């Protein structure tokens, strides 16, 4: 289970779309944590030596931000054009 919980994502959410169920957010949070620990293995030791909880709060923030990025753009669209005149639409 990830350090962040679905409510951490919901508390920081500023998008217009509704977020998915907690089970989906939990899965994405676990994936985010796996990536963080793989890329920065020293985070694990910093978490165990963190009496004030600073690293724990940082990890929760980063996990929530990673999941929020995915939820804002779940299809990974990098460019979109849309016109109304002659009904042009491209992604």
C-alpha cells in the first residue's frame, strides 16, 4: 500500500473532471510509489530515519502529483486541435 491515499489526491484536485473510484486511485498511487522507489532508492532509508515526517509528507505530495498528472490527461494526448467552422477535429 502506498503512503499516499486517494483522499490525498482528492484534496489537491483542481480539475473539472470527476476522479475515478478509490480503488483506481490506489492502484495508480502504488504504481507511482514503485516508480519513485525505483528511481530514487535512497527515499526508503530516508523514510525510516524521518522522525519529523518531512520525507513522508514529501513522498505523499509527489505521489499525489504524479497521479493527478495522469488523471488530468489519461489518454496522454500531447496535442489537440478543434474547430467548429467545417467540423475539423484532430488529436
